[in-house]
């Protein structure tokens, strides 16, 4: 049974453009990586937890902000590791200045015997869809496409053009 993970693709509109929130993983391994390193806020969950509840929990753990609004499913994608990721979309005006991630510990430098703490997420940023596609882990890119399609369909129904 593959490991399962769930996360939230938070989005907002700014000057008519659709923006998505991505997070950059913390720790020394990711410190100098950019393109393909960003992710939706997500994390693993077990058999007894619903994916949406896990997505909300993980978003809070990685950002310090609770998502309380309605979420819409964006389906699942399999990562290269085999892990299955379920994503949900939610609209919000998340203030990236207020990000507060939980910490993890690891031996650093390797084989030094020193245990150091690092934030799970070292920063968050709002990206246009084009920039998000360049920054996000490639396996998560379909979530951006599905969000764009969802927002385009909603704007057609509402008679506005806010598809990004």
C-alpha cells in the first residue's frame, strides 16, 4: 500500500490574475534549490484520517494558518516515490508574512553528531500560474492545471473572465 499525502492549493485573484500559494521546503538539502522544489502545503496521513481533514491539518502545521473555508477536490497524483497525493483547492487571502512552520530535527552536518532544528517550510509565496508551473515539483503540476480549469469553468458560469 503506497503512502498517502494530502494538501491544499490555496488561490486568490490579484488585479484579475489567478495566483497560487506554494511553499518551499526547509532544511539544508533544499536551501539552494528553486525550480521544481516548491510544493503545495501537504503531508502524510493514515488509514483512519480523511484526506480533506489531513490537508487542513498539514496546511496548518506547515504555515501556522488554519484554512476554514470550503475546499474543492482536485484529484490525486502519484509522485516518483510512489506516494499518492490528494489535493484540494480553496480561495483565501493568506498573508505570507505570517507564515509559521513547525520544525523537524536532523543531524547536521552529516556524521557530526549535532542535532539541529529546521522549519519544515522556510517560506511561502504567491505565484502566477506560469511561474507556479516552473517552481512546483513536476508531479504536482496537474493540480495547477485542474485549478485553472475549475476557475475558468466557474468564471464562465458567473459571466466573468477570471481564469488566470
